[in-house]
C-alpha cells in the first residue's frame, strides 16, 4: 500500500482517528496512514495488538496516541473523542 493515501490527498501532518485500529484491517489502515505521514489516534479493545500497532506506526516518525476502550459503550467512545 505504499503511497496509496498520497495519491488521494496530502494527509501528511493531519490526524486520523481509528476505531478498531489495533489489528486486522484497522492495523493495515493505521500503518498506511502513518506511512503517508498522518498522525494517529487509535482506540481498540485489545491492548497487546494495539500496543504493537502503535510501535509499528511510530517507526514512520508520526505521533500516535491510543486508548483501550470498548467502542460499543457510548460513554467510553465519547470520552475518547473528548480527549
């Protein structure tokens, strides 16, 4: 996916919020965005996978914050976006 997001728009320096960005497809999107220079705010239920994704994304020189939440709980998701 190298350069995929670069072809769509210049997202370098922007911030993307990913719900479920810790593994699977979410991890792939997180890493593609990081590769394009986009900073990330990731929330997921799985701590280990999310921590792994955060470390992988940081290797691209972007800022990454993460929170372990259950996105089906409105209060937890709302608190994540309020941060």
